[in-house]
């Protein structure tokens, strides 16, 4: 059976590794030591784990101040509270002020399952993507999570990185190199493109397998940077495969699907299907159950792709 | 090594004269741009001038010096007072002040650190300065550096909860290198603070949050110099200076008038104000 991973472990391990080498790296939390899995970090660097208590506005502002003082803060908290509660601090103190702060949104999407919509973070990508000067990253697996953290540490400027708790298999091999603003083409195909982000990338790959069995060759892109978007990869997908299905653990309003659609309708209109949470608060259910409920499964992606392909005009020979 | 200006070159008289200059220039800039927040600028100018000309260890030629003292204007709408003070101190050219609020000017209605040397963080929305100041003060402690952090807040601004999140953190982390100055002019945009949302007993609130508190006349340069010279008031505690001030200080028809929060003086009002300021005893 395929081994599954909690990306928070890769986040924590990488952050400790980086902190060992660079004394400027500090972590800032809102009492979210356990939920960010930062206990070991705190044991190893007790002074460099700054717990500001349950106070997200202050947490993000403190991050900006630490950066002002020459440090590289990783501000880590449950994604819904980090983004929703401190949105104005993110806009003014980080993005507009152009400070070198890395926001790590833990357990995003519907990772908190039964805890309900208060604890779901399915608006974060829309909110943060709308803010100038923000970089928004959604890693697909532990390999990419670790690489994104490493790239964030050495790249100046404000960033938001989702760190998922939902168990996922590894989708990137050892040779993979995460790059900000660059989509990873994980499967070649000329009939349709599946653009997925985060923990749903693995499901897009499964859907592509199912489609292949039906004779439909799907290209699969891992769009791990939501802003700045890899527009070249999107336009190539349109030109070479005719249609796009986007898949995200996020509301369909304003996230990956919207970002891709903005590019498509502006430069090269083409049929699309946008899969995500359809503008509702989720009912009660586990994270896995909710993904099933909203069709964010290999089967759901497969169905949408087949339906789309039926409507895509044949590419000119 | 950065140092505060030598005290023998910074007399109370000199600072009072500088404050007069900054007030006059501020009013001219606001009049020219037809926008600004003169009420809260007049209330803050003695504090700003005392800080920049006698307290802060800063070097205008090296605004990014890692060991500089940090000053954060949390009440970012008093931007013209800050710009004018920064210009007089040599951070930006004096003639740049005339560009305030003009298209593409670096001097926006609220300060932008990416465009104005000496500005530490972009403020404007209220309640943002304190948390950033706390972070900068923690950064000094973590790196065993001697820089200090000063943040000037409005009083109405203290209605924002983020200040009190930061106040708790500052006491918890024993940030005696952090000083907040409250510009206690008792007026907010439309009415008195006590009428809008009561702040008193304000000093007791700060003390209850674990701060060491001093109260001064925020227009008395001698008292300001004295209180800043005694920071930190107590080892291990953050410092709060409640500076009792008047909105519109220095101009009779503006003083303590809520309407002058962001009213722009017309030509006649400007002339009268400049005259009053010129004639006021140093």
C-alpha cells in the first residue's frame, strides 16, 4: 500500500534544519505549537519559538517587526485564523510594507473536517491572491512542502504557504525542484489538462490513469504557486489540449480555478470546468468525507474531464 | 556607532524652535495639498521633534542601519507631521514636502516605508504599530542588540483590540526596550474619546497589562526630554508614556476642536495660524 504523509512533518523537519544553519530563522505561533507540530523546534530553539498566545493580529504584526529587526520569521497557525483574523495585518504590515515574513497556514482547506466551517480555510487563496505583492504557494506533498519552505527562507518578501494535514502520497520524485511561479507537468497528454493544487494533485493523477483507460490522454499540472500564476503553462495547456479542469480544496470563487480562468478568458478562451467547494459552508463530515461529498475525488475529476472532452472542439490537425 | 544628538547641542529652546518650524511647515503642506490631519499632527509634533532631534539613535544617511532605534508612527494619518520632521532631520529633502499627496508622490496620505527613508512600517489602518513594535523589540532581545523601539499611538486608536494583544505580549516578553507614547489629545474623528468609547482609567489599564507608566505634558519639551531620558523606567517592563496633548496645539482656533481632525485651513486661516505660531514665545 502506498505510504501516506502529513505535510506538517516535512514542514517541521525542514524548518528545524534551516534554523540550525541560520540563526535568523524564528517561528511565531498563536499557541499553535502542537497544531503546527513545532514541539521539537521549541525544544531545540526555545528562544526562537515565539508564542504570542491566542492573538493572530498581534502574531502577524510581530512577524513584521521581527523581519524589521533582521530576522526571518515563519508565522505558523491554523490557516483559517491566520488568514481570516489577521487579513489587514497581512495586507498592510506584510504585503504593502514588503516585509520578509513567511506565513504557514496549517491544516488548510477542509482538513479540520468535523470541526466545521469555522475551522475550514477554503477562502484563504482568494483572499491572499487578491493582495498585491503576495506570493501564494500550495504544496502537493511532503517533498514539495519541504522545498517550498526552503525556497521561502532564501527568497525575500512576504509569502503564504499552505501546510496540509490530510494524508497524501508522494507525487514528486527526488529530482523535483520546486520553483516559485512554475507549474510542474506531472503527466503528458494532449486531450485535456487537469490543473490541480495541493493535496488534490494526487487525485488528478489517479483521474488521469482512469481517463487513459478510456483512451483520453490527460495532461496533469501541479499548480503549486497560485500567485504569481504560471500563465505560460496555462496557455500551453489551452493551445495543446483544448480544455482545462481545475481542482482545488477551496471555494470555486476566487481560487485556482478563477486564477486560471482569468488567464484563459483574457488570452485564449477555451472550455473549462472548475472543481472545488461550490460556494457553500460544508455540512458536518470528516475531511475525507467532505472531499467525496463535493466530488473532489479521482472519480469526480474523471467525470468532469470526460464531460468536458465531449464539448471540446477537436484540435486542428 | 549610532548615538543620540549630544545634549549640549540640543537645548530645549532649540527643540521648541524646531517644533514651531515643523508646525508651520506642516500647515503649509496641508494647505497646499488640500488634505491632511492637522489636529492630530499639531498634537504630536512636540513628541516627534523631541524624539528625532534628541532621543532617537538614527543616522539620516544610513536609514537602514541595523542598529538604529526604531520609531513607528502608529497614527499614520499624522503623516505630514512625520514627513516634515523627517525632512528637517535630513531623511528626505525639504522641497519634497511640496509633493505631498500629488500624483505619483512618494509622500502618500499615509507613510510607505518602501518610498520614504526612515519609515519603518506602513501604517494607516489603526492598531498596527504596536504589534510591529513588539516584534522589533523582541528581535533586539533575541539578538542581544541595544536598539530601542518607540511607537506613537493615538488615543482613540487604543479602541483597537490589536493594541492590547500587543500590550500583553510586550509585558510577557519583558520588553523594557519598547516605549509606547500615547498622544492623549482626548479627541477622535468626530467627538471626545470618553464620549465615543471610554478609555479612562487609561494609565491603570496599561499598568494592569504589566507596563511601567509615566504621564507628562506632551507639549512641554523639558518634561518630554526628562521622561525619555529615564527609559527604561523599570527593568523588565515595557514603558508607556501618556502624553497629555491638545489637538490643534499652537493655533487658537484649531485647539481642542474635533472639527480640525482633518479640516484643511484656507488661505486666511493659514495666514492667521502662521502668524500665531510666529508670535508664540519660544
